[in-house]
């Protein structure tokens, strides 16, 4: 019975993978680029804004980043999060 339940749980996990939100305060450039609608330029703009202004307080703060407006922020909200954690180092994950 335990094997059966384990198999069912594994099947469900594979069928419905959990979508982890990308944290604006901790994400590297490549992690930001993994979000549909965020390319290299926008990812660099997010990191530059974060480095200059400190951590994001909410996903809505993304509207203050070059290349983002209120409409695009609304579309991205389900895929983004903001933690209270410290901002990642400026060099973390940036491509040259």
C-alpha cells in the first residue's frame, strides 16, 4: 500500500510541478531571464535597480524599473516574489 501511495504522489508531482516564484531580491540574471517576458536587458535593469536602490519591497516596485510598466508588472506578478532577505551581491549571476 505504501508503494502504491508513493507512486501516486510521485505521479502527481510530475504531472503538476510546483512553480516556484522568482525572488526579485535574490535572483541572478539567468534566474530572472527564466521568467517569460524578462529578457537579458530587463534582467540587467532589475539587478541595476536593486543594486542602486536596495531590495524591492513588493513586486509592484518593478514598475519603477526601466522597461516595465504597470500592465507588464501585473502579467508577471504570478511568477515573481519579494523576500525580506538581503539582496544578492551585485556580481551574482550577471553576464558580461
